[in-house]
C-alpha cells in the first residue's frame, strides 16, 4: 500500500509543480507563463527565485541609498553650523513679484547698525581720551637765570642793592640764592639767581627792571640760563 501511495504522489507531481509555481507567481506579482514560454518547471522556479532575489536586493539598495542621503543631509547641516553658526536651512520660497525685491534690504540694515555702533564706540573713546588728557597736569616751561648785577663803585651798599632786586615781584617769578663776587679794585658784583615761567615772565624785561635801580646798579647781564 505504501508503494502505491508513493506512486500516486509522483503521478500528481505536475499538479504540485503548477501549484508551487502559482504560489511564487503570486508572491512576485508577475506571470511567469508569459516570460518563460518553453521553459521547464524547474527552470521557471529558478527564474522566479532569481527575480525574488533581485527584488530583495533592490530593496536593500534602496535602504542603503536612503541611509546615504540622510547622512549627506546631516553632514551638510553640520558644515553649515560650523561655517555660519547656524544649521543649513531650506531655501526660502521666491518672492511673488520682482518689485518686492527692491523694497527689501536683506543686508543693508545690519551693516548700517554695525557702522553706527562703530561710530558710537569711536566717539566714546575719543571723548574719554580728551577728558583724560585735560585732567593731566600741563608741563610748565621754566628757565633758571643767573644775573650779574654790577654796582657803580666800591661804596655801593650791596645789601640795599640785593633788597632792591628782590623787591621786584612778577607772576611766575621766584627769586633764589645770591652772592657777591669780587671783580677788582675792591668792587664786588652781585650774582643773583631766579626762576621764571617762560609764558609769564620776559627775562629781558626783568633785566630792565633790575637796571632801573640806578642808585645801585650800573649794568645787568645774563651770566647763565638753563631750561627746566
């Protein structure tokens, strides 16, 4: 009986092959009969398997392509964030009318604000510099002068001559040390020092004021002069 059952199975082999082929046709979504006319059932099955393999491979390739596309977009976004500080954004839609472009300044306003900020900072720095400079004490130019004051003779009262010279008062004039220096025949000249502010005191005018004491002074000369 078992042998007959086995023999019965092989008598239905063609029907089984047709059923299997129909099953694969349904899975692949194609009709193999129109493609494989003249092929045996085993060849048809092999072709269906190849088609299924190709379909699976296409799906895998599509997935790889999608992954690569996502990776490229991610890299573009990263590069954009590194270069411009902002991630790459999608392109903005074009304006409806060309005339609108004339009314929109995409960059001018930022540049104007930057220029105004720079001008404000420069003005503040200049103001601070001038204020600091005005508070800095001004250097006053001064001169140290040594006068040679010669008397008329040896009978001139030197003390009175010194008192007369130092009686001269001027803004910017400060009298200093003095001494008597013999010049011959018992006559002594007076050497007297003073400091003057150049902007306020004229050395020539000061010499004329000393020489004006005619009772004691014969002549006045500048023996030495140094800028301070």
